[in-house]
C-alpha cells in the first residue's frame, strides 16, 4: 500500500525498513527471554558428558564447565547401570501410555454424554464442577489425598478399621499407588480435555444430525458416523502432543501427591522426579543432565515420528 | 451445544434427543463424576471446621462430632508468615502477569503481521523451544549461576514470563479479531507501529488478552516449583510453597510467627495440627473457587482457540 502511494521507490523502501526495525524491537523482549532461558541452557547439555566439579580458584559456571573433566558417555553408563533407571523409565512410559488411552476414552465419552443432555443448565453445572480441579495446584491436591489416606486419621483408613480390616499403609506400601496416581491424574485433567472435545462437538452443524436422522440413523450411528469423525482431528492433535511428551511426567503429581515418601519410589519414581532428585538431593549434576538430555532427545524423536506418521495418513490433522 | 440443545427440546418435543431413561443414566454418570471432582474440597472445608478432639476421636470425617473455629483462629493468630506469603503470592502474580502479558502481546503481534519480514524466523524461534530444550539441570545452572535468579523475586517471576503456547493462542486471537485493513489504514493515517498496537489493536483484542492474563495469573498463583529450586529465605516464599512446607513440618508457620520463648512453645503445644493444615488449604483455594466460575468463560475460549490448528 505504501509503495503505491510514493512516486519513487526510495520513500517506500525507507518506510519498509523502519517498519521491519520497529516490529523487530517488539519481538525482542520475548526473543531475548527465549535466548537466555531456553537456548542458552541447550549449551548446558555439555554437562551430561562431564564430571562437573567446582573450579575452586575462580568458581563460576563457565569456569567450572571449562575445567571439569570430560567423561564421554560415563554418566549415561552409570544411569543405566542402576536398576532405579529401569524402574523410572518403566513408570514414565507405562503411566503415560495408560493415561493417554484412558484420557482420550473418558474425555470423549464425557463430552458426548454432556452434549446429549437436554437440560442445558445441568450440563453447564457439570462442566464447571469437572473443570474445577484443573485450577488447583498439586500441593493442594496432595492434602486432599492425605485427608482420605492419612495413616491415623484418613477417611478410608478409618473405614477399613471400622470394618475390622487391616488398614492399608498408604504412604509406605507402593502397590496401591498406580491406581491412586491414575485416579488423581484423571480427576485433575479430564475436565480440561473434556471441554476441548465439547467445544468441537458444539461446532458441528446440527443439519448433519438432522440429515442422519432422516436417513434413519440411530443415536449410536449418529455418534459413530457424525460426532466421532468430527472429533478425530482434535483427538489426533492431543494424541500427538501427549506422545511427544511420553517421556515427560507431571512432576507435581509424582512428587507432591505421594508426599515425596521414599518407600513409594518403586511406583512413583519417574524421569522428572529422578532428574530433580539427582540435581537437588544427590547433587549429581552430570547424571541429572544426562537423564534430562535423554528425556528431551527421546521426546523430540517421538513428536517428530508421531507427527510424520499422522501427516502421511491424514495430512490435515498433523501438527506441523 | 446451545444450538443443538435449543433445536431439540424447546417446544416440548424430544425430537432427535436421547430417550428419557438414557438421559437419566447420563445425568447419574456425569453428575457422579462432577460430584467427585468437588468432593475433596468440601471434605477439606469440613475438616478445617472440625474440633481437634473430634478429629482425635473419629479421624477425618464428613460429620464431625464437634465443630470448631479454632483452626482459623490459630491460622490468623500465627499469621506473620501467612501474611508475608500472601503478599508474595499476590505480588508475584500481579507483576508476573503484567510483564508476561506485555511480552506476549508484543511477540504475538509480530507473528500476526503477515507483512513482517522475519515473521517465519520468530515463529520457529519460539516453536522450537516447545519441541526441544536443555532440560532441568542445565536450565537450573544457567538461571542460578549466570542469570542471577537466586533467592530473589526475579527467580519467582522470570522463569514463567514466556510461553510459546500463549504466543500461538494470542496470535490466533489477533487473526480473529483484527482485520488487516485496519492496520493498513492506521499506517496510512501516519500512526506509528507502537501506537497502532496499543491504541487500536489492544482495545479490540481485550477478551483474548484477558484469557492470557488469567492463564498466566493462575500459573503464578499455583507456582511452587520455582521456590523449591531457587528460594531459601522464608521472607520470599509464596503461599503454595508455604503450604508445602507445612505439610512436612507443621510447626513451620509457628516458628515464623514472630513469637518467641515461652509464647512460642505454648503456641506449638496448642497447635490444632490437623484442622490447622486443612484451614490453610481452604484459605488458599477459596479465592480460586469463588473467582473461577466468573473467569471460566475466558479460560475456555483461550484453551479452545489454542488447540485449534489454523
């Protein structure tokens, strides 16, 4: 537009350059943040290949890194030498795989059920209540769980006592924890994904259902042939995103809800909690970085593979 | 949903709707889960109003033998740490939200401008960080040792300032709300880029900005991980982290109440341990519980827009 207004190209060019410059200054605050807090730490990956030691003469991160010994893949070897690492990998992948499937099934089911309700007010109330846990922190949730499972006063512990059963030692017995964690995860997150699916269902043109009905489609057939196909892109997008994060766990869930109790680690240790504990409790920066790097590389590969498979099968649903 | 429900039921017919018994089953299933979602909070409120004697007798129970306000009395009596932490939470949430929203508006506006030369570059620059990162340990080392995010307010604010996901959400908002002709005509009228953004674009994108602000505010309000990593001074810890410390050590708040000597040991002895903790939880959740039904609408629109691929 500016170009057509100016008689000779120079004015337009100068305005164009100023514009680019001004717009670039707008991007700068965010870009600098990304550079410092996201890209700079990527160089910190070298820590995974070092035996990180404080350089006592002039301790600073850069000096420490420059003077620490390179140990190649030693940290990774140590990581895999422990049985602990297999436990945390099994837990991370196992929980994620299970929760991806359960999450999709339950959220889609609830979304369809809510969309079929004729009393709109009730549907709205259910939706609001289901979304509520999403707004709470895991610290708060850990207290909720504690109110039910506390060894002396917990509601469930006391019910067990009243029924003359042996009360479960919830905070020292890892066996029930896969169920507790699964429940806590679904409890907190279902409302969120349910709302995403519900928004998609709301967007479906009602004439499609009318046409299906006129053709004699039953309710099940309408869901099968109208609702589900419309939900497919959303299901696939959420699926790719969660597959890309299959090696990442929600730190708060695994750290706060079991209240960091050691005996529960066999069921609650995941890569994220390990990375944190190696860094903060064991002060083993090399191992922590190595585990973190592994997590990021696997995550990156997973999201790329998932996305390219989807792109091949159904180009419209792929993420990028 | 409004469209569907409206078409089907108004006027008394159930044309195309599920049968009445089916609908009753739907209400039972969904209603039960919805009830379970709110139940623990109700339970916590009840425990916080139970007397210590009642808890000793029957444990945490839905109908206590005796009600009591002692937990809240104690919480406010020992409140020094509570008030301090409350201030920290509010301060960090407000400052963090303001700065992060500003950065988000600026960055996503640039992504929204089709005529901007480096749009693709900045898009990739932020999107790539969603796919790959340095990991916790390197990020921690860089933040703490190089960037000085160590035991100060900046450590609670800076690490959450930028979210590439919010950039995408905000850009989509701009696309839906702002016609590009508007920018062209503003520029022809001689408005500078910043003026166009803040006087023309921002006022018509307020719902989108509200969504981002609420999401960020919530993230800051619920934040405890940053305190776990970077904060050592009790002076600086926000509510969520205070709650976490109280879980491991009930006396934590008493020790930071400003009481000393015999008064302190008296307070520790009389501490209504169990109801006290739950009262703290209630105090932290109540602001969210009451504000949430009102801002829910904005959050939902933000979440649904962010998840929709362009």
